C-alpha cells in the first residue's frame, strides 16, 4: 500500500513540475471578440467614409460602421460563439464578404477589405 501511495505522489510531483496539470488560460468571454481593420481602395489607399457591414450569420442581423479618416473600423464585444461576415462598400466599389468563424479562437481579428470596382450585369 505504501508503495502505491509513494508512486502516485511521484507521478503527481512529476506532472506538476512538467506543467501538465496547469490550467490553460481561458479566453475572456466577458469582453468577447473584436473585429477591426482597414478598408483600402484599388490604389491601396485607406478609404474614409466607406460603409462596413458586419452580419451575424446566425440571426442575419447586420450592423454598419462608417470608416474613419484613416479607413479604419472596429466592432467590439462580439460573441465568440457565432460566425460573422464582414464586407465594405463605397460608391462604385465593394469588398468581401469575409467570414470570421466561431472556430477562430482569436479574441482580436484584423481584416483588410480591398475595394474592387462593382461589376454591373
């Protein structure tokens, strides 16, 4: 019996020293995910005033953001357990959609949306 207890103690000591029993850091679900990025035109310049649409692929709900002077946008406190789609548009130009999957565990996702001329039928 003493041998078994001694063996278990040795195994636990080795596991603790190797870090095998350490807790993995958890993603901060209280603050959720941030999707941020830049909208660029065909000459790779940032686009001020482009409309960036973020769509929740579960509910279909879409929110829009107008890019700042440096072409940037940011959507914060998003649910980590949902898929999203982000796209952009400006007069005669469009980009995306790009999908951000719930399986992408990054709390901060950076996206560049490159606008292209809209093709008319």
